[in-house]
C-alpha cells in the first residue's frame, strides 16, 4: 500500500491504526519499566512483536490483522469480565473504562467501511454472511480464552483435574469450529449445532461437578460465566447464523 492510498482510507481505519500503535508503544514503555524489577522479558518481547505485527498488517490491510486485532481486544474484554466475577480485580472505575474502550474498538472494527476495506466477509471471491464470520471469530476467542484459563496463565486454572480435561476439550472444539467456519467448511457448518449443544450441556455438568467437588465459593460464579457463554453461543448460532446459511 502506498502512502496516498493509506491516507484515503476511512477515518475509523486511522483511529484503529493509531490505537494499535499506541498499544505497541505502551508495551515498549512497560518493558523498559519492568527491566528494573525482573530479568524475564520474554513475555513482554512477544507482546511487543505481536502488536507491531498487527500494526504492519493493518497498514497493509491484511485480513488476518483485522482478525488478530479483534481477537486480542475481545479476549481482553472477556478477561476483565471474568476477573470481576472472580473478584480478582478491585472494583473501581478502571476495569469499566477499559471495557468501554474495548467495546468501542470492537464497534470500530465492525464499521462497514472497515470490514469492506479488509474484505472480511469475502471467501474465494464470494461473499458469505457476516454473522458466520463473526461467529467463527467468537469461537476462536472463546477457545483461546479457555486454553489460557486451563493452563493457569491467568492464575485461575485451579479447577479439578476432570474439569480441566473436559474444559480443555471444549477449548479444542471451539478452536476447530472457528477455523472450520472461517474456511466455510461444509463439515464444520453441519456439525456446529451438535457441537454447541454438547458444549452447553457438558459445561453445565462439569461446572457443577467442579463446584461440588472443590466446595469453592467462587466456583459458582465461574460456572455461571462459562454456562452463560455456552448458551449465548448456541442462541447466536440458532437465531442469527442458521437463517443466513444457504441451503446448498
């Protein structure tokens, strides 16, 4: 992309580009601040590299950059909600401001001019329903969130072993379903409803087992969090995506 073409892009695109650059600068600043306290900089370097990669992809209007940006921001919003429900984050104005900013960024990413610029809903020269595209990204976000949760990177992976194994399976299901729907794979489309029903039922059973097995007060809220996600995904597929899928 030449600079003149870059300047001609819609205003929401420039706002998103500026936000990505600010995030990369913030990560670099945090790295320098952390050098005084910890020699472990691998995670910070990976975060900086990821955001710089997103900035480059955004400048080149690569479709994957839009997807990565959407997944990262949505993942952050989901993490904040989970932390508030688990009471691992102090109740003050900062989490809610962060959520408001994240939701605003997600809205900007879905402005029609931005979606059209990145050709988000185009596959092999054909347009697909935007509901299916959004749903595939939702699946990727949830699958990624589940794996981070189970691995304990967010310091909440303290469920029982059976619950961890089963929830890990749900993470794999969501990631596989997300990739399959993104590629408009026929098998993924046909199996989606069955997998979503299985996820909604199994997460309810496993969360209940986790709560009664460990007798943890916060497990109840955590269970409701996962059950709500499973039911919302099922409802979105049935009400919004299924009616848009062509019969052929």
